């Protein structure tokens, strides 16, 4: 082995070592950038989902305002006077309505029965089945979302 070959080998090893060190430093910087971008993407996704949830909740509250106001009133009652007061009031109201229906069916039907029955049927029977009924009669179509390629 000649001195020239040894010098070239040593210089080449030093250059390769410096190059590997530079690549390692570049890799660390790129990892930090990738982690920051991933964190920003997660935060952005969470913000987007929260915005969608708030818009959905506002839309539902506007569409079903009576139910929303009832739920808000019940939660406020629960917060201010406690769950026992709410449960007792609901129970007493149910018992009074039941006794009224049993004792004076005509006046109950005239003043409360038809509204309570229509509300109950609307929420439990008609609203869930209406889209299927409309589809079966040919009065609506099922829209498919557009494809995004």
C-alpha cells in the first residue's frame, strides 16, 4: 500500500463520515418538520370536526326547536333544583295525566290526548318511517353522493 492510497482512503472515510453526519442532521430536521405537520394536521382535523358538530347541533336545534327547548329547560331544571325535583315533577305529571284520562276520558281527549298522541306517533312512528314510505311511493329518490376522484 502506498502513501497516496492511504491518504485517499482516509480522506474518503472522513468525507463519507461527514456526509453521513450531515444526512443524520438533515433527517432529524425533517423528522421535526414532519412531526409538526402531523400535529398541525391533527389539530386542523379536530377543529374541522368540532365546527361540523357545532353546525350540525345548531341545525338540529333550529329544525327541532321544541325538543331542543324542552331538553334545555330540563337540563336547567336539573342544574338549579336537582334531579329529584325533576323526577318528582315528571312522575306527578304522568300520574295526574293518567288519572285524568281514566276519570274523564272525553275532556282528556279534547284538551290533551290528541296532542300527546300525535306528538308520540310523530316521533316514534312517522318520522323514522316516512323516508321509506316516500321512497316506496315514488315520491322521493335516494341521492348518492358525487364521486370525488
